[in-house]
C-alpha cells in the first residue's frame, strides 16, 4: 500500500510514536550524561539514585492525574500541554548546579512526561478497531525504545562536542517542535477533516464497549474491576526492569566493565534496538494466536507470559565474561520487557471504554512506577555494596510472578463496570 493510500489512523499513530520517541529521548538524556554529572557534581551512586527517584516519584503521582486530565481536556489539548511542559523542563536541566537542583528539574520532567503512555493508549482506543490495537500499541511503544536507542550517541556527541548542558537543551528543543506538530496535526476521529467516511465507519464498527449502557466507567468502578488489577499488578512487577535498563545501564558499564563515554555510546543503545523487536512481537503475535483460535484476552496473556520467560536472559548477566556478552543479555531483556509490557498496555484498551481508558491506563501506570521507584531505592542502597547481579536475578523473578497474577485474575469476559 502506498503512503497516500495508508489509512489516516496509521499516520495518527505515527505521530504518537514520534512523540513517544522524543519523550523517552528527553528522559534518557540523564542516564547517558550520568557518569559526567556524577563527576561534575561529586555524586555517589546513592546520590544519583535520589535524582532518579525525584523523577520517578513525580511521574508516579502524575500518571493517574495525567490520565484524568487527558479524559477531561481531550487527547489533543492535554497531550500538547504536557509535551510543552516536558520540553521546557528538560531544557531547564542545563541550569542545574548540583544534586538538589538537578533533582528538582528531574521532578518537573517526571510530572510532565507522565502523560505519554496514557495519551498513546487513549489515542489507540479512539482511533483503532479492537483487532488492530495490539499492532497500533506496539508501534507507539516502539518509540520508548527508539528514544532510548538514540540517546547514547546523540547525548555523547553533544557532551563531547560542546558540554553536558547542551545535551538537555537539544533533546528538549526537539520535543518542543513535536508539540507544535501534534497541535496542528491531531484531531479526534469525529472531528478530523481528512478522515474518510469509510474509515470512520470502520473505526466505529470495530470499537468495543465494556461500560454499562456504553457509559464511561468512573475511577472508583475501574478500581473495583478485577481486570484493572490483572493489569496493574503485573505492571507493578514488570516496570523495575525497564527503569533499571533506562537509568542504570551506563552506570553498570562504567562500574563493572570500566567503559568510557565513547564506549557507552557504542554499546548502550543496542538493548533498546532489541526492545523495538519486542514491541513488534507484542503487536504481531496476538493476531497470529487469534487466527489459530486463541481468544482476544488469551492472546494478550500468552504474549505477556512468553516475554516473562525471556527475562531469564538478563537474570544471567552475572555470568557474563565480557561487556559484549552483558550487552547481549541486556538485549534479551529489552526484547522481553517490551513484548510483555506491550501486551499489558494493550489490555487497558481492551478492557475499558475509550472514554475511561486514559484514567485506567494512568492508574495502572502509577502502579507500575511505584514498583520502579521501590526498585530504584533498592539499587541505590545495595548496588555499591553488593553489585548489580542479584538485582538482575530479582527482575526476572518479578516478571514471572506477574505472569502468574495475570492468568489468575484476568477472566475471559471482563466484568461490566458499574
């Protein structure tokens, strides 16, 4: 199919994907710059973990708030405001003069970046029939790993060519440009002037509703829904792995293998390339399983479980005999996490009404980031003393438990929300 004949909804998800790429590029700037900033500000690993926690704490709280705001303001205005916020917050990092100011700017970034995944999930629910949602979700989820993949070479270039401040200014400015593209390019399906009647009818025909009488569920009803906890608990258990990969791979490579900034730029992007293929697997595998007779929900559960089993790869990082082997195991971990996380994120659009999916996704995201924040505390308290290897084993165990919880709690027919 030529680009001109590609249905408009795929162009819309392409715009969301670009925004997700720049969102994760902005947040990943710190992890690549961390060795430089630790030296500039005389920070220990524990100090750095508190800076990361400032981001995680505000992001955790704002996931739920962002979902509510997106449902109230609409996807177009809500996502635009948050994008401008995270662009300016990221650029403000260049003004940091020490650990405290760096943590403060980090908290602002977390508060504003929290809207990305709920906004992407809400866009998928609004624009895509149920059968296409796994692939659409996997596409915008790929942006998370692409952003992480671009960060090492781009940030290292900025630091080596200019200074560490320039890295935050450049990555923030790119997000500011995207905010303008979103404002002028996005409309809801019912308002988009370029959406054909045939495509609009196809979208409406493929929508599903789980709320009583087609009404959006209240947040209290979401919390009472067994299906919500089937998503939220596994996300709580899975998120520590992704945040460890996001924030600590460069520090691990420096601490364990004594790599310099150029070597980090050469190696650290590879796990996120593998994560792209994990996102793609999360989009393609459910459809294949459904064609073989699996139900919609079963296809998501099987996909998540296979990803959890693959997390046994990074559990073996302690056995690595070279940085290349360690990176290869990180690649398995990146693939595994995005595969299982893609299935979990898609489930929000499957279980909840499109008008409540922002709130449901945001609350599930809050649960996920509580898990990530607690694990970061554990890393900060133990990595310098005991090393990283026991932590990587724990990550695999958490995902396997999450798969068991998903199968135990998620019924084939999600309960009606009242």
